[in-house]
C-alpha cells in the first residue's frame, strides 16, 4: 500500500464514513480496491479520529456498586489466615547447595537428550568439552546449575547500556 491511496478526497470520505459509525472493513470496501481494513484503521489512528456519541455501540451502563472499604475485606477473611507466619510450600527437591555437581561432563553435545542438563563444561573449541547431563530440575539445567544460572538481577537504567558494552 502506498500513500497515494490517501488522497484528500479519500481522506474526507474516510472521515465522513467513520463519523457515521461505519466499520473499518465497510469503509475499506467503499474506498475501493487497494485499501484494506488495516489501512483504514491506521489512517484513523494517525488522524486521531474518535467516533461521535451517536455512533458508539457501548454497553449499557452497569448499575453502580457500592465500593467496599479495605477494612471490610480484611475483616471477612478467616482468622487463621490473618495470624501466624506465611506458609511456605514444601518442595521435594533438596537444596541446590547440597547437590554435588559432577566434576567432569557426563554427556556430549550430540548425545544430550530431552530432560538432561545442558550446563557446559569447558569451551566448545577445546578437547573434553561436554555437558552436565543430569536430570533437569528447572529450565535447561539440573538443580545445582539452575541455582547458578537463574539468578535475579536488578534492572536499572544502566543495565542495558552495560549489556551493550557502552559503560
């Protein structure tokens, strides 16, 4: 699509049809071949057009609800949930610090299968390069390597610059 489609006449016709409440697809058919519904919507957006109140197909106004105060919501909670420390979900996996990592790779990059840890040992261009190969606990890594590989980082305005090497 080119900007030659949006002649002053077509633009005026678009504005008139839009204010009548016609749909973008209907307007595209009325303007002729070469004008798509998306082109009409893009032009409407660029022109900043809004539909008139008579053309709106809004929902009928819902009956207003009385807003509850925060205190009323808290008072309705069971007493057991209000007192005591928060519950922590128990997991069946031991702590990652207690799980020893293998000192050497246990699989190669060609032999690693689905559900095996993909933590690299060494560099790909060196002899002896391989992957951990233990069962996956999170993402692509075993529990011990996931603890190292997935750490929360603080996101600051400088972070993207540092990642791009502009510090």
